[in-house]
């Protein structure tokens, strides 16, 4: 995995209820048991870590960020566009 992917996975793992679960980029976020508050906190943590603004819409979050890989891809795009 890339450094961005490693950091995204680490942030998501901190939000998984019960802790201690290893998260893979193929995991679906809804299968990880994240509540809407956990998801929102995850977005804030990602924004802070990568110094980006995540275009987050609670109504379409499950469509935009279905898997951990979707989150990694979105953050990678945002970081790259900020560095362009």
C-alpha cells in the first residue's frame, strides 16, 4: 500500500467499533459497523491529516465511499490536486 493508503486505513481502524480489527482496502465501510457519527469523525480526521477538504454529503456518503479503497482514492485525488 501507499503511504496515503496506510494512513487512511489507520484512521478508519481507529473508528471501527470494538477496536483491534484489521481493516483492508477491500472492506465495505458499512460492514465495518461505522455509525454516522464515526463516519463524520473519520472525515474530519482525514481532512486534518491530509490538509484537504473532503466533499462530504451525508445523504450520498454510502455511495461515494462504499469501500475503504474509495476513501483512499478520494484522498489521493485531493492530495494530488492540492499539490498540482
